[in-house]
């Protein structure tokens, strides 16, 4: 428990690349989709725990723009879990006052999923607790292309000039507009790469990788990430 670490700085924004569901299932001789079912249970537990630690924004990388390349059976299983989550989310996290947002290109989803996404966000819009960003059909490069297109439309309309474009203007056109950049990005499953996650926002994020597969990730694993984060010297390009 972080109760023992009250003097530690708790980051405002944490991102988690939830990796290892398929490998978790394979290690147990189970179909890969089963790992996603157990990963969804971990997601709920960890989101609630992190909210209680005082984190203001939590972004979870659930499904990337590249994940459509996975076997159809696995993609369909993920979409089934996502549908059920959306149905449950209409009441889920209400007591926790967690505000649910979805980042990514939702146009690729089935109409019923898009409707549930809209309904979930509307249902949670007035909550004042931690913001929970679920990155679904999300890709950092795709997000930057989207921001560039929005800015180019404003240039074409004469609202702004190319030389007026600033870093802040780009930030304001990302899915995470108005939110602080992630202080810490955690990746489970032992890999050491961002995999197209929050590329612009992660410019000065601290990175923490653990061999623990996502379904096995517990509050104690998050505590360890925070402890390591507090040992880092964040200079942001300075001395």
C-alpha cells in the first residue's frame, strides 16, 4: 500500500501499456482470448486502486490501431469484452467518481459500440474524480496526423497562419487536450518500447517496464513503479 509511502510524489498522469494478456493465457494452456477476459478484471481493480492514490489522469492502452492485424478470433473476443465493459460501465466506477473518456478513432467500431461509447461518456461527464482515458483504436502517429489535419483546415480557412502554429496548438488538438502530459508510463509484459502510445505527450515521461504480465499486475506492482519513479531525477532537458 502507498500508505507506507505518503512522502512519495504521486504523478498527476500515469499511462499504462497493458501487455501480456495473450502470453498469460498461453502459459496456462488457454486460448489467447481468455487472457483478455482476465486482463479486463485486472483493469477494474487497478483503475480503482490508482484513483485512490491521488492520480488525476490514468490512460490505459487497450487496443491499438495495429491490433486489427491480430487473428480475427482474438479481435472478435476483444470487441465482445469491450461491449460488455461498456454496458457495465454505465454503472461501473460511479461510486468511485471516475470520469471515463475514450481516446482514439472510434469511427472504425461497429455502430452499437460507438453508441455505447457515447452513452458511457455522457453518463460520466459530470464526475469530478480521476479521469480514466481508455485508448481504443488509438495510435500516436494517427493522433498526430489528425492534429495536423485539424490545423491545416484552420490554415486553409484563414483562421491561423502556418508561422503561428505552436507546440501548445498541437497539444490542444490531441485527444488528451487539456490534460497534463504523462509523468510516468508503465509497460507490463517485459517489453521496452512505447508501441505508438502517446508519442507526442510522452516527450519527457519516465518509463517503467515490468516482466509481470498484465493479468497478474497487482496494486503492489503499481506501488513499486511509483517507488522507482521517485528515484528518478527529472531534468526536462536542463542540468
